[in-house]
């Protein structure tokens, strides 16, 4: 369903991504782990064209894209098929939770207002925020704001949702509510790529774990074998630091 091939990206002549490949099927949950600065977020942003890759190809839902030379039409098409959940929520501060969700449907997808409102209310209900539809971001906790961000992604009905460290900006007591929503989506078969440091979540929910370091995929595999018997020394060092 999604295949990324040979994704490369440099900033100021410094390689950040070096020939990254990723293959996943519909309904897969791929969790990307790695130390800070390993290229995880940059890879995610290249898939959604929030960053332009220097080289690389993407096949998504039967369409092929040269990520270094996509047209405006192709960028629009890519963003019709993907949704991005940001680390710091990226909500419009002057709009309610409901308006934040409907915005992308009405202006990004040209969906009629009544249908957009219905889909948005359904998405907010799915993340447990039906009664907070008319609240503004400053009236919501960080966890609730992030759940609005997830509702915004769900409402778009994308082929894949991309999560960039969705819990890292949250207070510890709020992390669980966001992970619970993501687990529910995984149980429903929503296709997701998730950059996170939440090891327990990766063990429980991922269908594949990818470990990146210094712009490369060091190791990948099912969570059971990845965590129990990692093959690479770099992976073992990373996991021992995290667990220690």
C-alpha cells in the first residue's frame, strides 16, 4: 500500500536521510524509533511533502511519486491521501475544536459544510471529545488538544496517518489518553506511521518497528523479535539506554 524507496535529504550539505526504504500494507502500524537527530521526523515530513526530499520515490495507494520533483497537483494528491499529526498540535488558536477539524474538509477537500460538520463531529466523538466541540484550544488540556489534532486527521479519511512524536509535548499524566486513542485506531485497522519514544506502545501496538540512527535504517522487524533479540549492536545499545 505504501512503499518508500531511496529517500535522501541533506540540510546545508549535511546528510540527514541516507537511502531510506519502507514498505507497509494497509492496516499496518509502523513505529519508528531512534535517538534525537536520527532523521525520523524528516523522513515523515518528506512522505507528506512538508519537506522536499533530494531523491526518492513513493508509491502510495497505487500512485507513483518522484519526491524530489513532485508537481503542485501531485502534492495536493499526496495530501489527500495522508494526514499529519504534529508534535505541538498545530491548532488554530482562534477556532473551536470543531472548526479546527472542519477547516481541512471544507477548504482542503472542498466538502460541503453540512457534511464536513457531520464528519468532524463523528471524529471528535471517536477521540472522546464530542462535548468539547465548542471549546477553544486554550480551554483544553494538552492531551485534549492533541486528540483534536488526531480527530482532524481521522476526519480526512486518509490512506495513512503520520504521527510525529504525538505525546512528547505532553505532561506524563496526559500521555495515556492520547495513546489510548491511537491504540483504538490501530485496532480498527487504520494505517499509521508513528515516530515515538513510547516503548510500551511500540511493543503492544506496532506491526513493525523501525530503528533509525544517523539517517539510516539500522534494523526493522516485528516488535516481539525487535525488542527480545535485536540483531544489531547499535539497536542493542539504544534499547539498553532506553530501558536503563
